[in-house]
């Protein structure tokens, strides 16, 4: 997990750079959504240094167990397609 990401809990959606997935809205009307690479398998504190951590690279996960940056009105649906491309399947809440 990249330095500066802070305290993350198991279930965090990560990019290939080890950062928490986010949605960015730019000007004019440009939106980018990070590609999901892995799901964090343990709680970590990467506030001041990068941290090695166990991750899941494939599997099925309940959407309520996953986390990501919620800036710019990001929702789990924003990350579902890229997650699916790498074998991470997000199951809706019951």
C-alpha cells in the first residue's frame, strides 16, 4: 500500500500502484475512475510509509464490505466493471 494512503481497512479497493481507488472529476466534464487491481485483505496504516499487505486478486465480495474514496459522489457501481475485468466480482447487498 502506497505511503500517504492513511489507515485502510480490509476490503479497500486498490489500484495497481497500491492506492485507494477513487473517482476524479475534472474540467470540462472529464471523469476518470481508477481501475481496480486488488482487494486489501487486512487492515493497514500507510500514513507515513508504504506497507506490504496481503491482498485478494480474485474472488467474490459483498459490496458493503468494500471501501474506496467517496469523493465526487463515487459509488461501488463506478468500480464494478474494472473489478470484473480482473476477476473481482462484487455481489449486491441483500
